[in-house]
C-alpha cells in the first residue's frame, strides 16, 4: 500500500509540473492585475478618507476652540456685566468728584477684580472722559490713568462703542497709553434713563489669548477668528489682525480679501450665516486662501458675535500619516504576492497530503484556535469530514467574535458615559460655584458691617451651595429696614427665585415708604406678579415667597413689623414674644392683605426674624422638627448674650440637634438689638 501511494505521488509529480507552471503563471498574472487595481483604488480611497478625517478634524478643532473661548470670555463677560450694574459704580460715576463714593466703589470693585482672570478691571466715564484701571497695585486710591478725547484716534474705540453697541462688545485693541494689547470685554454702563454714561469691563492678555486659542502648532492647521463682517480679530500672524474693529466700518484685513474667487466668497458668506443659525454644529466648505486650497470649518459664538474658522491644508497636515499609508500599501502588496506564491507552491500538497493537513487542523481547533479554515473539494469521507469541522469552527469563531465585539462596545460605552458624567459634574460644579458668588453679591453683609450702629447677627445656611433664602438691610436717616425672604424651592431654582425676590423688593423700595412694611409687602407682591408668568403652563410650579419686614424707627423708638407667613420674635431675657405674619405669602395663588404691628424699641430687647427652615429641621432622638417651641425657649434663654455669641450658640445647638440627619431646607435667622442712644 505504501508503494502504491509513492507511485501515485510520483506520477502526480511527473505529470503535474506543466499544470502547476501554467497555474502559477495564471495566478501571478492575476495577482499583478489585482495589485495594480488595488493601488489605483487605494489612492482614491485614501484621498476620500483624508478628506473625511480632515473635515472631522477641522470641525472638532473649531468646536473645541469655540467652547474654550466661551468658557473663558463668557465667564469674564458675565462678571463684567455684574460690575457694570453695580449700584456703587452708578452712584460714583455720576458724582465722580466724591472721594467717599470713589473709595466705596473701589473697595466693592476689589472683589470683582479678584474674580477676573486678568486680576484687573477698567472703567471709562463718558461724563468726564477719565479712564480708570484697577489692578493689584492700584489699591483704593485709584486715580485716572489718562483722559479720553473724542478727536483722538487712539480713543475712537470708546466713542464708537458708546454709539454703536447696545449692551457689550468684545474688542481686540492695543492701548498705547497703557502699553498693553488685550482682548477687551467692554460693557456699556447706562443710567436710569438708559443713556450710556461709560464703559466697564476687563481685558485678557492678547498674546496669551493667541497662544491658547489660535496658535495650534499643528502642521497644515490654522485657526483664526472673524466678526460678523468677516474682519479678522485674531490670527497667528499679528499683521493679519484688524485691531479696534468696533470703531471701523470696513477693513482690508478681512477673510474675504484672502479669497480671489467670487463664488467661493459667496459660499463663505453663506457658510457664515449658516453657522450663526446652527450654533452647536460646525459648517465646512472648501476654498482657496491666497491661492492655496484649504478645508474650512466654521463655529459661531453667539454671545461674542465671533466665528471661529479652522483651515486645514490636507497636503501638509498629519490627518493621515503618509509613511504609514505607504507602509501598509507595500506590506499589503507583499502579503498578497506571498499568498499567491504560497498557494501556487502548496497546491500539490493540498491534494497529495489532505489527511495530514486535516489532522493538524483538527488538533489546532481542539487547542482553541478557531481561526483555522478547513477547505476541501473532495467528495469522499475526508472531504465531508473537513467541511463538517470547518462549519463547526466558523460557528464557534463567529459566536466568540460577536461576544468579544459586544463586550468591547459595552466597555467603550461605559467609559464614554463615565467621561461625560465627569465632565458634566465639573461643569455643574463650576456653574453652581459661580452662582454662589453672584448670590453672595446681593446679600447686604457689607452694608451691615459699615452702616449698622447696633448689634446684629445673621445665620445663613443654604441647604446646597446656593439656596432660596435671602436677607436684606437698608438704612436711611430716620431708621433702617430688616427683612428675611424664604422663596419656594432650594438649590439652583431657589437661588433664581431669590434674584426675582431681590429685584421685586428693590423696585418696591424705590416708590414705597420704608417705614410702612405692610405697604412694602403689598407693593412687592404686585411687582412679583408682573415679573413671574401667570398662565396655566406654570400652574404646577411653586413661585410663592414668605417674607418678614421690620422697620426700626429710631426717632420714635419703635419697631414696625409686617409678615407674609413669617413671624417676628423678640425678648428681653425674661420672656419670648411673637408677632405672627399674615396667612398668605407674596405671589401666592390669591393676593393677601398685610398689617403693621408695633413693639417698643427698648434697651436690651433683641428681635429675631427666621425662615421656616430652622423650625422644620428634623433631629433629636425621634427625628422630630426643631419647632417653634424649642426656638422660643432658646431665644428666651440666650436673649441677654452678645449677638455674635448668640449666633455661635444657635449654630452649635442646631448642629447638635440635627445630628446625623441631613439639612432639609435653607435656614436663615437674622437678629438685631439697639442700645439706649437714639
């Protein structure tokens, strides 16, 4: 039998050389044809892939730059608007020669200065032309750095901004007098009649701005920024930038001057308009800049009225590595030729030794290598067995690959979700911290410290970083007004409600006597109802506010109180008394009526205003609320102590009572006491 197999093998070897030679020639000819076709197809596919990835690269870069600029300048602009709306700024700028008002403004402005990334802010008065620059070295005795003149070319930006800009403008301008070049956030300061009386804002070092947002360092990639007219306001080449663009109607330094073809200019204008209407997406197009073909991606920044343009030179950029493409092409060609050669050389072995190869393949499958393919055209038992094993191996391989693919997809989805959650958490945390800064700015701590002549304490404990409680203090020659406000909700919604409450009280205080708290409550209720929506869409949203207002009449030595669901407590140490507020809050579903109550302002008598957060706080052995009885007992026991000491005692007592239970609501307690002097 062995001899018969050797004879058959020898016969196959003798008579198979011509067939193998012709088969080899045919296979190698086919291989050459396939390689040539593959190279041509690969060239076109590579160009398409490069264009696709180049467009994605340009869009991502434009959107990333857009978001980074928004993150920096958006925050700077918001803080600059708060500065421009400052009451102390308005009081001083309209009475610029008043040294006391100047000192009060710059002392208040120091908190804004520390909030700006450049650690400085400026103020330019349209009434006097004086330009002030406050930085870490200026201190409280800030003097004008220089004076603006309408006929001076260097000052044209100031008068153009007052004339053309409604609220604010972002302008890139070199200040020759200060010898700095910055990206300026210019916010228009208007008086009560709406007339512009100056500019306030801050600046961001322009060289740093270019380094962080424009200078990419990537070959073939250029980032520039244009305004609505296409004027270039930021470019890696400073010579291409139009400084003080707000004061110039037209400019030669425009992106349209870089494009020679009129159709491409019109396409760019269309893309600019499209990007302005689709803020969250980047618009792409192809154009020739200075005669060189570029891929452009546009991302619009609505709050700044700027458009970020990223240009990519596909020939110079590293979207796809040319060396890698060439290596893959050469390796693929060599591999393809090698496969054909091995197939031709091994053809006779597949015919003559099928059993040995089948045995080896079965062994590999048994060891877990399911990527082995068993092919056979034989019609005998060996061919059937080979095909059965091949089918089994492919099914196992398909199930294995599908399982691995699903695991990889789930892992990638989880990783992406974790990254998004981390980024969202960071953004929310930053936003809430900034909201806390804004909310703290409306609290009257500075006024109490500077103008109040008696004793007082404030215990303000928002449940979250920001809250829905607010306290207020105002003073005039005859007396002073105290108040606490408990808005519906807590956290960020409650904080927004405090802004509305603060604004409503501010409006009411301008046209209603302070010595009539009931009238103030009624007027605040009226203003709040005009500020908040009253249609049925918001019927399920609570927008009511509990308020307690006290006016201390220093001439008559009485305390006049009116409350909307909040009470006034007072004690001289022997007994705690309570004057209850009316049953309806401000902006309740039905308007309420409010009445004034008076109590004598005597020496040693302490008055307390509190929101219901302290009364509802759960704690103690059974988790009951703190309650009014426990609060009045504490007041009676501690009313004789100094108020600063009372605050510490109350905070510690409340903390002990709460124990491990969480704080349920925002807590505010405001107390005050006057001596015998009128």
